[in-house]
C-alpha cells in the first residue's frame, strides 16, 4: 500500500485538502498504474504556527514535506531508480499544481522503502 504523508503549515493546507488528496493519488497512479489507485493512502498533516522550524528558527511559510512509503520491493526492482525519480517529480508536480509554483523549489520528498515482513494490516504481517 503506498502511503503519502504531506506536512505543511495549516494555513496553507486549509481548504485544499480534497485537491491535494486527488493530486497525490493521481501522481502515484501515473507511476505505478491504475491498479494502485484503490491502495493509495494520503495523510495531510497541518502544522500549527510555531511548530515548524528550519535552521533552528520557527517558520510559518515552509514548503511541504512529503513522505512516500511503500514496500521495498517496489523500489528495488531493476528500474527502481527511474521509479524513484518519477515519484519525486510527480509528487512535487502534484503539490505545485495545487499550492502554486512558489512551493516547488522548497518541497522535499522522502521515499521510505519498508523491507518485507515489516508492515501489517489488520494486526497481521503483510506478505
């Protein structure tokens, strides 16, 4: 299951939730195909003022930080580096399409690949 978490200042998030959920889902589908649509989970975390810091200082206008989590096998295939590049570009493009081009240069994307046997659903390790 691909999990996309976006952390950003609450003021920038408010009212854009449906558009961001759609854009993130579409970005993942563009990379993995239509089969992935129903598996994409999107979490939107709005940070309150004073709870975001860069360089040791609180900021209120930070660009989004995106974490994309998926099973390791999805990124370690022979074409894994191309998949990673497409995910980073696609997720960044999706955020910029909703929030505006001004966030593009500061948006960070972290790809987290979980080894087999380290995820679970419904209380059971997923195979």
